[in-house]
């Protein structure tokens, strides 16, 4: 599953949403509750790496999508949990269908 660009896209879309949640929780504790920065120090870099990975794998899928879908996929990385919404929409509309090989 993770050997294909589609599999990596699905994994990174979910991971990006989870890391967003961790970063939001970390920011809540830093700025609202106790001023503890540990959550931001952990989830900030983790989210950054996953974010870049999501952008790269989205660009890898550019040849199978039209320009509008690609732009929506890239923009989905900005709001929290947007990648999950986009991944579900792309899957539902067939934009993440795996290419069939002759042996299948």
C-alpha cells in the first residue's frame, strides 16, 4: 500500500491531520493553560516534516490530476484537517484510484 504514490498520499494526509491536532493541543497548553512549550517543541517539527512530505507526494500525483484538483490538494494542507477532507473527496471521486496493471 505504501509503495505507491497513492498509498503514501493517504498515509501522509492522515498523518498531517494527526500532527496538526498534536500541534494545536501543544499550542493550547503553551498559550492558554500552563505556558508549557514541550508540545509545540515536539509537534512543531514533526508537523513540519509531515507537511513537506504531504506537499511532495501531492506534487507526485500532479500528472494524474487536473490543475484544479492539484491546487485544492495543495491548499488542503493549510487548514487543520483539510488533508483528510481532501483525501476522502479525492477517493470518493476516483482521483485516488490505483492504476490497473495487465496482470490484475
